[in-house]
C-alpha cells in the first residue's frame, strides 16, 4: 500500500481545519485501498479539490535514522524507484495555526464560549498540536503494523514527563509559528505554556529517565512503546509549612488531559485472588476471585525533526458496570453497592501508596500486576494480529523485546509464562525459553531495601497461579545451581542457595529435600528441645532485648523456657527473579555495574557472566538544553557552527577550543545571569524570599533520602553560617562569596527521617534569611513541590550543583548530567555517573571530596567497633544546632542518627560525619574558584563541552544494539 502525504493550502484550513482535512483524506486512502486504482484516484482528486489540499511525493521507506542521505526504494504499487530520506513537509504558518486554535476553542470546548482566557487557550492550543501529531502517530501505528518490525516495549511504574506543549512544538519545529499565532490571538506562548500542569506520573530520576528514553526512541526512529499506569493523583503535591512537608493530593487531571486519547476498544481483563484448578489433561485454570478491566490511554511522544511519533500507553482500571449492585444501592447501602467499582478504580489512584499496612502492600502489588498483565496481553495481541493465521510462538522474541525498568514490572516473567502455558497451550520448556529471550532487566539500586521482596503469603493469596509458576522457576534455578556447584561442598552449596534462590526462607522442594547434610549439634550446646533452635538457625532477637549467652542459661538454677524464635518471613525476591527470567541485566553507570557484578548479584554473575552489561544513563539534549535553555542553545549553535549538536552531541566538544575566548565567556556569563534572574523571580513567587542574582547559585534538587545526604549539605551551610556569625562584616565579606543555597525534592510520606531533614532545611532558612548581619551573603531556599517544570528553570541557572551521595550508593543519577549540560560545575563524591562525568569534563573542573566506594564497608565496620573519631568541627555544628538558634525543635531524632556506634537509626550509616571535614574543605575551594570569574566561566564551558557522552540518544543506541536487537525504521 502506498502512503500518500498532503499539505493543506492556507485557504483550505479556513474551510476545513487543515490537520483534520489531511487526516480525513489519509483515512479515505486506507479505507479505499482495496478498490480499483482509477476509482481511488478520481475520488481522491474530488476530495482534494473540496478540501483544498495539494499532494506531496508518496513514498515507502525503511531508512537508517542516523543518515540524512537520500536513497532509492521501490514504491510497492508502481514498482518505481523514488528517493527517500528525512523529509521536511511544509510547516503551517501562523495564520493557519491561529485558525486551528480557534476551531478547537469553538468545536472541542472544555470551557464556556464567552471567554478566551489562558486556560481555555492552552487546551485549544494543545488540541491543535495534537492534531498535527495524530497524523504521524497514526502513520507510525500503521507502518509498524504492516512491516511487522521487531518492537521494544519499555515498562515502568514511572514516567516523569513534565509539560508537553513546548516540547511537542519544539520537536515539530513550530515554536515560532505557535508563538506568533498566539500573539495574534492576544496571548503569549510562555504564558499559555505555563497553564499546563506537570503530569503526575513519576517521582524522581527513574521516571524522568524513562521519559528521556521515549524522546530518544522517537527521535532516532526506533519502533518502541512505553507502558505505564495512569495515576489519577500521582505521588502528591508538596506544601512547605512551619511543620515541614505537607502532602496534598495532586490535581493534574482535574480539568482533563488534552494530550491523551482513550482507546475504548483496547481493554483487557485483570484477575486477582481466586483459585487454580487442574484439568484432566493437566492444564491449569485460574478461576473465581476479583475481576477488573484495564483501559488504554495513549499519549503521543514526538521525535525531534522526524515524523516518528510513538506511544506512551497508560492503563487505567475500572470494574464492569454490572459490578454496581443496583438493588443494594437502591436499598440505601450505597458504599457496599459500589465497593467493587471503588476497589478497581483505586488501583490507579496514587503512585507508590504507603505500604506500612497490609492494605497498602496489597494495593502496590495490584498496581504492579496490572501494569504487567495489561501490557503483556496487549503485546501478545499485537504479535498475533501481525502474525495473521500463521502464529509461530518461537518467533515471539524475534518480534518483541520487553525492558523492565527496575523490579516493579518483575511480574511480567510469571505472567508471560502463565499466558503462554495456560492460555496458548505451550509446554513449560518452550514457554520458559521464550520468556528468557524476551525479558531484560535494568537494575537501579544497590540499597538492600530497594531490592523488592514481597510476602509469599500475600502473593499466594492475590496471585495464586503466579506463585505456582515462581515455585517452578525457583526449582529450575536450584537444579541449575546444583549442577554447577555439585554437592561435594555442602557449605558452599548452602551459601549459594541462600543467596540466589527466588524464594527466601522457604524449604527446599521435595526433590531436593535431602540435598544438604545437616550438621551435628555441638556437645556443649543446649539441645534443640531446650533451646528451640538449631546451631545453624539465624537468631532474631526481639527489639529492645539483650541476648543471653548459652553458658548463662546452663548455670542458672532453674531452667527457664526459652523464648520462641520467630520464624523469618517467607519472601519472593523480585530482583533475583528478574535476573533468572531474562537474558540481560544492566546497571546504569560504570561503577554501579561493577558493584552489581561484584556484590549485588555476584553469584549470578559467576553463573551467567554473559547476561551482565553496563548502560550508563543519559538525558535528552532537546528538553534539557535546547528547549529549557534557549539563551545557551543560541551560543552553542553560534560557536559550533550549526544546530547539529542537538542530534549529535559530540559536536559539543568543539566548545573546548574556545573555552578561554573572552567573547564566548562574556556571552556565557550573560546567558547564565539571565537564567538566574528567572529563578530569582520563581523564588520570590514560591517562597517570598528575595535573592540576589549576583550570588553563586548552589543547588541540590532530588528526592529527599538519607543516602543522597541533603543532611550533609545543610550541616555544611550551618557551619558556614556559624563561621560568619563569629567574624566581623569585613572578615566574612573577604572570606566568603555570596551564595544562594537552593534545595528541592519530596520526602516520601512515611519516610520520617527524610521529612525531618526537610523541616530542618526550612528552619535553617527561616533563621539565616532574616539575619540582618548576613544579608545577601547567604540565603537558604527550599523550593516547594519540585517537578520537571521547576527543574527546567533551576538547572539552566545553576552554577554549583551537589551530588554528594555516600559513595557506592547512587546507581547513576541523571540530574548530574542535566546540570553539566547546562554549564554547571559539580561538587560530589566518586559515585554513580559522577565518576564518568569527572573523566569527561576533567578533574580540574569537578570539586571532589569524600570516601571512595571501596572504603565504605570498612569505615562502617570501624564505626561499629567504636574507632571513629569525629572532626571537632562536626561536633561544633551539632552543638550549634542544639543550642536553639534555629528554633525550639531539639532535632534530637535527626542528629541522633549520626551518633552512637550501632543500632537501627544510629551510627551514621551514610557517613555524614566521616565526610564532613572533607566536604567543608572542598566548599572552601569552591569559594576561591568563584572569585576568579574567568576561571569559573572556563570551567563552566568545559562542563558543557564534556557532557556530549551523556545524551540518552547514545544510551538508546546501546540498548537497541546490545539488548533489544531492533533497528531504526523511518516513516516515509
């Protein structure tokens, strides 16, 4: 089938909205493709005259996304060769766009007709842009379907999209045209764009990474989709009060979302609870329980300067209308009648619902299974549709690649097995082979608490069939471990099984019950009858109770009945299941990937070294330089000679040639100051504080967590403030450069220590910012409700950014890459992507401090042994905080975490005290460097020049080539 392309004549848009006319004619072509050629041509000409459209070249192509060269392909209808490549269709002018906006304001209204105020103008503008996207979007759907290409599917619980309007028109190359059109309609593009709420579909770097990846996939013309959940309220909206952080429900969908299209014909059943029956032929049936429906909502993701527009498919949940007990409702028992509807809908209410309660844990597990089941049913339906009548299941991995973004989508593995075996009738061996070849896993953490484990009991209740499959996978793994290790060394085998099994604290399957030889009890030990435990049992002491020695028990005159040792919980290790059930495991920075191989999954690495890879994260240069920092973008384009750097970031390295050029440095400083003025306005609007744009803007914005060490930052600020207060005005003005220290980020609602840190930061700010002795020399700002839109203002204005996590605990980071791209200098530890960033920008352009990753375990051990001697300056700071200078709060719980040598919530696990002296010494070097503005500007330029390797385009090429085995497919 040929693909026709059309361009609307200016007058044609007045008659029938140009985008609509083009789409309607394209629909006509698809619907009439089976008819006679002459009839089609005549009817098409008639419609083109009616709607005033002119034809462009028709073509059919599959091209390499990285090439702009024309090449010849045959049109499948005419069999004539035609030149194809990246095309540049005639863009609509401002008058056409204004007409389209007015059309939507009148005919697809969400507001009353008598006004055209900014909210209404935003929705009409967004709908106008969506029209342009729908043409390419539908073409991508159709093209991938007909070519039956291998497609990648990126599953993530988070997609932190940010605002879509400026990104979409920027990718379409229509920013100027839309700005002019809106100006003609009485509005500014900037003001209209500000009406858009951030989509509340994510929390931090995990979700923003996923969104950057989608941008790169579309830009590079890779056939791929994202899958996620359509959260009604997202995480939460953060307010800062005198008590610290307050969480309120996010309202991003309150006035609907103009970018999404509900696909009412794309729904899939999801089951929970119930029971599993076995047919006479041995086939399993999961029946009964709770049934809901997942409904697809699609969001377009346009590529930059390409026709490719891919999908982010989000699932919403509901119960069939028949689930409303109408007779019960009419009897007055309204809540009971609607219980099934509420239970279904609440699955997609909130991102990461609190899981302190059983109900919260159940809801989280329901969310994860909904994402996995609905997405896989959709993927399989597409595979079957594209295969036609000749379905070959062994070819499934040749057409489908599923990437699990962290452990949240782990249930994809048993779910795919369930569908293949129970629904499609495949045998275990064949289904297992298909599953392993299809799935791949990205690990995002080395922190034990973030490696998900689910209660086996809960999972058995909620997903009984999946537990059976997981047990079979666990048994398969045991068989592999025994085969590799042998049984001669029972201690080694026991250790391997303990570390590697998917099921933790679960008895070995019957087939392996006699595998491990039980060691004989020591003759001096209390017998099992007396002690209630064997010598090898792990002792779990009740909280607050001191353990008693065996010797003490024996010497006692009366034998007390031993306290029962609680059985350790039976758990399902989701990360282990990911490693076993997929063909690739990747870390997200070089140091992280080494830790994954050497520590986190070392036993698996020894077994399957070929599975493990590194894929250092990247961020899209479109959103994070081109669109959010237009002043700097113009400078880069001018000095590198073209806009090629937007798609080929290696061109940024050319800036190194001009790093000492005085003209470039002057332009660079002017752009930075202009961005700082915008942030000063934001701070005044959000907090009421007034800051000087001539100060050093020192920024730490990320999720509030102890390992990210916002506490180290604020204690360093407290030390700075204390030093200032002890000096005369002339002394402190000579020693310190003026600083605005900016924080932003959300603490999870139930993470008490993180919320204490937020309150402490705001308390310090309330004192410092009102101190007349200090004035503009130091300001402490906490920007509330940090999100992508706030980041797009803060990052271009940043001069120093803090990435100071305890070494070895940050997997990669992506904000560090965004800051570096915008000419910000980092202060940080050798952790995550900091290591690679420092190598690229140069050691002289990075402020390094702190312990190294390979030292952390030893330092923590020394602390437990009481060998740590704190720096006197650290003790001074704690004493100063406790003096009451920052208010009536004692901060005992906050500071208590930094004290003692052992115990939960004690002993400074994240080594704030250890790194404190190194940190404040490094901050003194920052002051000295900033005083020399020529040196500082050179460092800033070198950071942008060295950021070329941190584009998500590079990362996606590596995933596509080394994990997914997919190729670019450019639309004709």
